[in-house]
């Protein structure tokens, strides 16, 4: 199968927003009047971002999910995406699963595949996603203010538990591992919540490299600090709340580290005025997404992590850095 046959069979689909469809030198997108384009790119490399044993359908889902998560953090509605795919050879069974997972999630969010590139080489997936947001309405990192609440959507830490189990540093009960692995390999982009938070959240970011590492980007852009409740974050690890996992034997320090610095969660961390708590809860309900209030923005720079008694923890939690 040649390159263009591959594209025609697995990745060419009817489009509504792209004037030329797939296959010209450029894709042409026209956002609605008064809207701005939101654009983001993410790359997934075998051995760095995913294991060779991952189900190709889950990998296709995740490849797009991590990009949609960026749109969610901006409060942008998905429009379209391009796919650049490098692979060692044409494996039709792999392509069928990968495209099914990729395009299934795309259909859920009305996000059209409008172009890209394929080549022979190590397995590498790069997606660029396009969304639209009303001018001046985008959620940014720079709007957090002293006294704001800090919220996080969904769950934290499960993906890191799965990663450590794969590495052999943790032994997890079977049900915990199964759930945690699903969270690592098939995250849920919080697009609906991001849209519902426009005009409510003062700042937002998606949690890809660990809560504290990503929250720090908000703090630096907003020139503020934060006080985080470590135990509230730890309680967000969904896998450990399953009845069969109640006695998993995981150390408190391990659970805190997974929740606060685990990475690969693709949840939204955001801030909002304390007076907007009802509005946040309504946005969460409307988007069918759980949210948890886990801290407060402070004027003193940096992050203070405290336990349930308000005691500052001595541990230093850091986010993931490819070159750190």
C-alpha cells in the first residue's frame, strides 16, 4: 500500500468547515465572524509518550485527546485538526485500530481531519488542532488573583499509578491497575467544561505534566502564589477509591506524589473568584464533569502544599520536564 492509498483508505473523510477538504497543499478554515482561531500542537513518540504495547485504538484516541485538552484549557470549540504520522511500515491492522480511535473521538467533538503528512520512520504522531473562541473570551493563564479558588476537574494521579506499575516500581491490585491504565491510555478531554467556564474561570491550564508543574505556569503568568491541600488532591485518585483497592498498601507519600506531580491526567486546573463557587458548580453540572476545590491563590509567590491540618509538607513536588 502506498502513502496516498493509505491516506485515502484510513484518513480521508467528508468535511464541512474546510473549503478544500483533505489533499490540497493547505487546508483552508474560516472561523465564524467575531471568532478567533485557537491553535495547538502536540507530539507523541513511542517509548517517550506511550508504550509499544498500547492498543492502537486507545493510542489514536489519546493522540487527539491531548490536543483537544489544550483547546479545553483555552475555552475553545474544536473545529479541525491535521495529522503528521511517521511509522516503520504499513501495518493495516494497526492503522485500522488507530484511525478508529482517532476518528471516533474526532466525531464526538465535531473536529474534522483536514490534512497532514505520512512518512516512513520511528512511530511518531504529531497533531495540530484548530478551535474557535469569541474574541476576548479565551481562558488564559494570566488572570488568577489573590483569593481565587483553585479547582481541578475529574481525577488526578491514576495515570502515574499505571506508569509506575509498568515500570515495576509499584504493585497494584488488578482492578486498580486496569482502571489506572485506562486513564493513562485513554484520557477524557474536558472540552465541554472549558466551554462552560468561559466568563467564570479567571485562569486555566490543562494538567499534562503534573498538577504543581502546570499550575506553576498559571502562577508565573499571573504573578501570584498558591496554597494547595495535598489530601484533597490525593482523594482525587479514583482507582484507590474502588472497594477492592481499599487496602492497596500504597504509601501516603506515593499517593500524594502521584496526585500532585504525576502527569498525563489531561484534566483542567483553573481558578475562579470565591464568589463564583455556585457558577463553577453549575458549569460542572452542565458539562457532566466533576470538579474539586483544592486550594487558594495567595499573594506570596510559590506553592505551599499543606496537609489536612494545615501543616506545610516538606516534600518538593515537581512536574515533568522533557529536558529537566
